[in-house]
C-alpha cells in the first residue's frame, strides 16, 4: 500500500511539475525508501541515517529522541526536530540551486 501511495503521489506531482522530496526516518538506511519508489532519479532523497547517528554518538540518544518507539529512533526532541528540519532545508536548497 505504501509503495502504491508513493507512486500515485509521484505521478500527481509530476503532472503539476512539482518535484517529490522523500525524507527517510532518522537512523534508518535510505535504501529501503529508495526501493519503495524504485530509486526514481527524479525524486529528491534526504538521507538522515548518518547525520543522526553522528549526532547521537556525540550527544547521546536522549538529546535527539524522547523515546525509542521504533527501536532505533523515536519521537524527536526540539534538538532532534531542528536537526531534521535543517537537514531537509539543506536538501531543498541544494535542489533549488541545480
């Protein structure tokens, strides 16, 4: 169902000339997300695995997450949300400069 929803979203956005930006969960490998959307080269991907692993390694898990509901990550703290938002914003800015 998730794969189908991504494909519908991709097609509808393409009709309007809007690029699709896919953001992977913190701490998770981007390849699982790319597989769902068939690694479509028209999609902008934001990989949050290493940036969060590095941050957690430096500051500790609880600095970025309030819980571990997903096992290796959870709901973000204010600091985690800021890291995520800044990383997504950077990806958008890189895309816009192309």
